[in-house]
C-alpha cells in the first residue's frame, strides 16, 4: 500500500535511489523515474541483474559529465527543450556522447533531441570533430545523418572533405547521399 511516512519516498533514500559510479563522481538518481523512461534501466533495476542487487553500476564507457547531462535530459524535459533551442551553449562533442548513451539505454526522446541539436549545429567547420566522436562511440547511424545534413546545407563542394574523412577512417566509405545534381 501507500507508505504512512512520505519520507520513505525521498529520492535520496536507499530504497529509491540508484548510484552511477562515473569517472569522476557518483551520480544518484531515482530508479523508479529512470525505469519509467528506459526499458534498459527497468531491467537493470528490477530484473535479475547484478545492478538490481547492488543498487550501483559502474559507468566505464562514458564520461561522468555526459552521463549527468543524459540523466538531466531524461528526467527534465525543460533541460532537453533548452538544449534543443540553444545548442551553441552545449559542447556538441558531449552531445554525440549523450546520443550514444541514449541509444544504449533506449531513451528515444533524449536520443532524438540530442540528434536534432547535433543536426542543427553541424557544418563544414565542425563535421570532422563530430564524426570523430561518432566513431569513438560507434555511432555510424548518427555519422551518416550528420554527413547528409552538412552536404544538404552547404553551397560548397564537400567532396574533398569527405574523401579525407574516409581516408582517415572517420566515416564509412559510403558517401553521403547528395541532395542535388
């Protein structure tokens, strides 16, 4: 039933909170709210996973800063909305990492918002760094969309840029679809 003591639902209590041990900090979050937003979190927290028993998971494949940003976007739609409309205030390389985290945890809304912010900010001046970050996080799908976005927006011939990126192994050898003739 409903607990008599409302403090038992305090998000910092051991019954409710879950800890993510990152590279530089421990991040606590409400496991019930996270499970409502992600089927992966739901399985981790309430399934037969080790994490369900320990109440903690080590985040080794992503930075604490990006994981914290991901959780903020997942739990607060205002944060996500603000990021979508002011992408210049956010390090887009971190946003590639947030996209990869959202992809891993099946958090579609955060993934879509991160992708929209990246597509809005992508251009010839930053595409190489963004694609390098995509490669680091095995985000080939995002890399392809970024390439297509840059090509569709640019008035210059980007053939040489993409040839260089393929040679440096930042993107697959398949060239982005060109929207013009």
